[in-house]
C-alpha cells in the first residue's frame, strides 16, 4: 500500500484526518497502509474520494493519479 501512504502524505493528511474523511478507524487505516489488512470495496471507494484519486490508482492498475470524471449525485 505504498501508494496509499505516499498520496496521503502528498495531501498533507494524517491518519487521523483520513479517519475523519473516511470513517475508517485510525488503527484499521494504519493496518491498511502497512499491508497488514486489506480494505473492502467501500473503504477503497471512500479513500479514493478522500484522496481525490481513483480506485484503480490505489490498486496499482494505473499510474494516473487523477480521478475519473465523477457523476454528480442528486440528493433529491
């Protein structure tokens, strides 16, 4: 999960900030970053949104950090 940690640090976020942005407990987030725990699809999605990247980038499937264009979800 090298990319995850690098991107978090690039943004200037702490693990506590990631907890606030994603709802993932800091200790669980730390385990994810250190490869001691895998994240779920939903956790990956939340992390990608918080770090303004794509799930593919986090998974190492692309080297493009920029996220794909996102749909605007109408909350009505």
